[in-house]
C-alpha cells in the first residue's frame, strides 16, 4: 500500500541535489545507485511526517473511509489504520531525464490494517455480508508504481516538482490473514466458511479486493508528499 511520492522526491533530488541535505543525498539523475540509496534512506524520515510543514504521518497511515465498488462485491472500511509502508524498499527506480515521469518497485515485507468494515456481495464463489471490526495482516507485497510528475512555478517565481498521478500494479507474494468479526450477524458456520476460503485462496482474494485500498493509501501519501515538495524548490535538489 505509498512512497512513490518519496521517490519522486528523490527523483527530483537525484536530479540534482538533495531535497534537503538532512533528508536526501545529492545525486545525478542518471546515477541509479545513488538515487535508489537516497530514496531508501529518506523513506522512513518522510513517512514519519513533518508537522511543521503540515505533512501528516504516513506510517501509521489513518484513513477515515476506503470504498470498494467491485463488480461482485461492495465493501467499505472505516477508521482504518495501516502500518508497514516505512519498511518497504525501493528497487528498479527509473526517472525520465526531464523529470516528467518515474517508475519504481516497492518491496514491502508486511502490512497490517485494522478498523471497521461493511461488506456485501460475493467473495469469488461465496456470498458474504456483515459489518463490524476487521483486521488484515499480509505477508510480502510487490507494488509496481508508474507516476507522472509535474514541474511548475510557485508564487515566489521558483520551480517546484509535484506528483500528478500514479498507476499501481500490486501483487501479494505470501499468505494473507483475513479476520472479519460479525460476518452474517455472527453465524459462526457461515463466517468460518468464508474465512477458510479467503485464507486458503489468498492470491485470488487479494487480486479481487486490493486495488481500492492501495489506491486510497497512495492518494493520501501523495497529498502529504506534495505538501512537502511545495516547500522545496527544484533547484535545491538538483545535481548537474
């Protein structure tokens, strides 16, 4: 489930300097090793938040609402806390020479999500419905990120970088533990059947339900990163 902002930050940083000497080591954009190392060193610092700049924490990440309107399944997660982004490592980072786009892969060892849910529809082959508390604990995740970047002029006449949009391709690599309380109004036999199916068929279940959640996470992380980028002129983190 965030970091692409970081990367773009980094990206920028790598282009010429460091976003901030305290966060990113200066890199040339073509120096992929430097860029990758700089990004990975900066991620935990950026994700912890920078209150004085209005940048909220991204790990833990809090989302009031996540909504999944899928063809066979509708779900809503409320007051969800997500933990795990700060432990993701960046690989395969590629930035366009003009800083218009960036690609990278997030390799994440684990995510934990907890909150309240409301769900109805079919979980592949099984009907499912209920509402209550939930917890999801994943294993390893691989997240491919492609993002468009934007260079713009601020009110101070200086040039800044921001993240315009992104596309994700997420893949669960190891089992996921699904725990939804009060499925079918507490009917244990039906609840047990759904949990058994979900936990045994985690690759297919993850493929079905994951995108709305990961996109919601990235959207909030992107907003936080763009707040930070607004304070750092592009010339401050570029190396010729």
